[in-house]
């Protein structure tokens, strides 16, 4: 890596990230069923019908995994809590084993000098709540705030930071419009309601945590830079629609108390009655904004139903997810987000990384492609900071190879290789390169 920790301000945080269902092993510790268990058990939804029952067995191996975080020199570990592990029915009586697990995990981080950065929800809705409509049910905001109070009542006193809901676009659009993630719907009315309710839930939970005296609360948005396939007016309008429902809808709701006109043109008839009245909750102030960034999207207009667009394959090198590698998009988002939405509010890059085949050869994984990817994206962060954007941290996705949702265990994002038969962990070349870059130099 060409960068060093000393190239960044003293208060700049380097971290790595995971999520509960992707690594913990959901079959352990009395966790309740989630809509991901159901989705994965339905033929055709997930590669080889794989699920998160065992995953990386982080539930039992968390101490060794946190040793890897510490040894790499990361300041922070961004993890998520499983709603169904804490409240197996989504509401009602908490699961003592679930609360105890997150208690142990928190203390193990602190014992290693790692700042705990929790995300309350990373996509696994308890099945009992999914049966009641999940994110399409207006009561979900109250359910989610109650969950926030339960889990933060146990570990909130030791959190460095709290994010509410990871990637609202994935929770709402990818899952209710495209049907690619649980609950696997393709329903524009359900999509509009989920898009709105996920933001209302974010605001409601943020208010609940403020009432508990908590601070350093944030929101995390995933973004894909939008580019028109041509200079035509139609393609430019398609680009604006994509940018609207993917990127601007959620930022605009939280920071401006409004939704983009291009999105309302398609979704307003399907939004819940009185949706405008919820902005007082949705705009509850946050202490920081998180950006998850991986790639860009090239779009062209179609004459089909709204949003009347299609993806066009781009010319740039791609990751194993077939995502174009476009570091400039991260720079552009950091600049735009600060200029148009967040102002002086700190921004963190809460996820960035790449998938690759990453074969093991002679006991090693030489992932030079990932080293290049990280180098170029960290340079984009540095450039945005030099241009005045208050970026305060950068988190790599992911610590471990893990369960990649509908793609099963096929796609490896980890800095650490996981053998999914033996569950043996092997740090990759990128892990070692980062450890050298993050090494603290003695000043004396």
C-alpha cells in the first residue's frame, strides 16, 4: 500500500466490517427464524440454496476473529446485531443468549483496544414480523425502535458509534422491487412503502436512542455512481431516475425532508397515506453519515414501465461481482454528499471492497487485485479530504469471506480467506499489506 496511517489526521479511523447473518452462524444461541432463512429455503433464490445457519461460525470463533482485527491494526470493527437473535419473535421477550453474545463480543473488542461500531439492522427481518408485512407494515418503525432500545439497553453504554439500518436501497428496492433479496417481492406498492418505512424506522430508532442519552448516531447509505449510456435526453433522464431512487431518495429524506421529483413521478401513488407527515421523524439529526461504495452503473432509457431504464455493460475492469472498478465515483459521492446534503457533518466510508475468486496456493492468497482496489479508493478518499470534505474514517468490507446473500458462499470479499469446509482462517496478502500500512510509527 502506498499510503500510511501518518498520511491521515490523528482522529481518522480505519476499520473493517462484517454483518451478523453473514458470519455468525444463525443456528446457534437461540436465534429466531428470519426471512433470509425462508428466502434461502425457497428453490431458485440462493445459489445452491445456501444459508447462514453456520456461515463462518463467528458465534464460537469471535475471539480469534477479533484477534485478526487487532493484529491488522484497525481502530474500529463495524459489526451488526441480529434482530432475531435478540428478539426471536421480533417483539416481546428477549433471548438471554443473544444479549449475552453481543455483551461478550463488545467486551472482547474493548479488551483489544478496538472501537465497537454497531449497525442495528443488516437485512435479517425476524420471520414473525415478516409474516405481518415486515417493512411494508407502518408499525415496523415502532417495532424497530423497540428492538433498538432492547439491544442498546444492554451494550449501548460501550458503543463508539451506532448506525441504524444498513443500505436502505437494498432493504427496500433490491428486496421488494427486484426480488433479489429477502423477502423476494416484485411489487411497486410494497417497494414504495418499504422505502418510506425504512427511513421512518431509522428516525424513530434514532429518537429512541437519543432519549436513552446516546450519541454518535448515524445513517448508512449505499451508493452507485450513475452514468448515462449516451448524450441523449432520454438516457440522461434515465440516469436521473436511477440516481434518484438509488442514491438521492434516502439522503434527501434524511437530510432535506423531501423526496426527489423523478422518484415521486413513479412512486407517489404507492406511498402510504400521510407520508409527508413523517419527515419530522425521518429528519431526526444524525451525528455522521456513512457511505458504502463499490461501483458505478451505466443506464439507458427504455419504453417500458417506470423507471423505464436498463443497465448497460461498462468498459472498465470488473470485480468478481461483475461490478466496474471506478474509484472516481467514491470521490464524486464524497464531494456531492457534503456539498448538497451533509455540510459539516462528518462522513465515513462505512464499506468499500471487492469480490474475487481468491484461490489458495501454497497456503497463501496473493490478492494483488484487492491491494490495487484499496489503494485507488483510499487515494480517492484522501483527494476528497484535501478538497475539504470532512471524511473521518474508512472501513474495508469485509474482514472475512462470508455468506454473500443470494450468491451463497461463491463470492469472496474478505481480507481473510475462510475455508468453508474446515472454517480455517488465512489472512490474504491484502490483509498483510494493510497491517503494514496501518502500523503506528513511534514518534520519539
